[in-house]
C-alpha cells in the first residue's frame, strides 16, 4: 500500500478549500502562526490571497497567490508578479501556489525572472506545485488528518482541541450581532461643544458687534478642539463611563470539540472605533477633559427652564439620586470574581478569556456580569471582530471572525447651552388632566414676540 509521502492527494474541489490548505502549509514554511487570508471574495486584493510577516524575511510582509487551475503559462506567472507589485506595504517575497503538476518550463522561467528582479532590487518569486503541498501535508500528521482524514487517524491523545466563538444575545448564538451606536451627545464632539449657528452669528452681526466677535472666536476654538486628535483622545477616555452606560451589552459563547484543553486563552480584537468593557466594570475618569465655556453675551436670553415633574416631587434631581453607580456597587464583586473557574478582561480594544481547564463537547456562556459592553464610536456600519484561541495542548493558534452590525442611535442631541439668541421658537411641556385618573403631556409653542416670555423662568 502506498504511503502518504509517495502518493498525490486529490486536488481540492474548490478554490476556498485550496486556500485553506495553502494557509496551513505556509504557517509551517514561513514559521509564523500569523498567516492571514486577504479580504473576502469580490474585494480587490492586488494579487495576494494570503499574507504574513515572515520570520525568514526579517519580519517583513510575504505574500502568496493561490491558483486552483488545470494549467499555467509563463505569461500567467508574469501577470501574477505584476499585480503583486501594487500590494501595500511592499512584499519581501512572493509565493505562487498552484494545483498544476510540476513543470520544468515554469521553474526555469521563475529562476530567470529572479535573476532580472535581483538587479532591480525587487522581491524574489517562488512557485509551489501541488506535489510540493502533498509532501508538506504528508510530513505533518495533524494537517494531513485535518484536510485528508482518510489518510491519517489521530488517537485521542493526538487530537487537538477545536474552539468555536460566537455572540450570544437572548439565548441565541450567532457569528453576527447588532449593536447600537453611541448617541450624538457622546460621539459628535463639535455638536457637544455647541458652537453658535450661522443664524445666531448673523443676528449678532446686525445687533451687537462685540457679541458677534466673541461668538466667532468661540466657534474658531470649538472647531480647533473638535479636530485636535489629542483632545479627541482625551474626550473619548474621559467619556468611558458614559460609553459604558450607553453601550450595548452582549454575551460570548465559547464551545470546545475533539479534546480537552488546558491553560486556554481566548482573545477578541476590535477595530479602533470600537471600545469594549467588562459588563461589571466601575469606571472613573482618570484624565480631565473640560469643554470650553461659552462667552457671556449681552444679547443672549435664558431659555425657559424645563422642570422634571418627578424631580420636583422628590425635591431633588433624579440624576443626583440614581445617576452614580457607586451607590449600588456590589461590595462582594471581587470575591465573586475570585470564585470563578475563569477570568474575563476587556479594555484597550480587546477581550481576554482564560480557563485552566475546558472539557470537550461543552459550551461556556459569558452573560450577565460576565458579558461585555460594546461602545461604537461610529454612527452606523459593519465591523469585523477577529478572535484567536490557544491552549497548552494546541500546536498552533486557532483563528476566526465575528461580525457586528452597527445601527444609528436615535436619541436626539441636547444642546449644552442654556441660552438663546434672536427670536427662535421655543417648546415647553406641561401635564394636562384629561380625566379623573388620566394625565397627558401637552406640547406648547409660545409666541416668541410675547414680552412676558422673556421674563419667564
């Protein structure tokens, strides 16, 4: 009976299956677990299907083009190389991988091509044929069992743990979940600073030149701060507790198959415009970020103050009573954490989950206080969350992706400035009795020309 090392395995039936085999083999050839498939189907890839930072390339990027074809010409090789020239950052090496059988003519063409490219200080090119992949697979028992299980059977001690990571919301698991963006009064820094409108500036220019100058100077300062990266960073850091409160709570489900795992580390990595927190975090700002005060203008008028009926009944604002989570902080929280058989940490755009042991055919749910809070600093869109799983008895890091759909936050922006300039319409609310046990809110838009309104509190 032929051995795996003397037999050619059947060519993969799909390009996706071939790319997966190439990625696994290149992790061994490039001596790095950080091998990434470039983009997804339909996206421009500049001739590169798989890339990594190769150890033998001094940490520079190396790339591979995968061609599941029945034949290949020297012109095809030249076209692949030309397209890879546009990949950024520039490659240190290009590997052409193909399901074509070894071809002496193509090998000679690549050798001569490298001589010419070396004179121009351009990256070298190598070509791997299907027979080369068969030899690499035959030399690694686990890879052979993964892609061609009929050729290799692993014992229970040899099988590696296989993880699966998903979102969990309302007891439903999935690879995609929906979160709501942070409100405008958190992410729109210019609107939060609340500059004067063009209409207000025009009114001041007609009525009070000194006030117009002050308002323009404030607007210039507002635009400068809103576009300053350092001020944006400080504002985002200072707003962490608000982002935690307004973010979307979401759970994580981790499943394990095949074999028990020891010393497990699961990591999730988020994009830069996403903040992530532990659900039971108690955040306190460690860096002040005061907003500029509006100038005192001669022509501004105080808005009619809206009084919360509940706060008037209580004799205190509701926020002063219930706004701070300090009053409700669980004094046993740290003891509860210490009793867990796992640890979960979230921050700096990452989530880390650790286990000492994990049995196969089990799923661990991180919900409630063990869940995370996702705060999206973009109004809408989709984001990819990359996850990795590793264990003491895994030979390489397992990788996967989750997805987030970000929906707009419909909460209206509240103006910080409590004054008005010019004759702007104002709206007030009041309770109206409709019946013996029935009340309703009534919206009133008073006459801006009524002099009595100017003195209203």
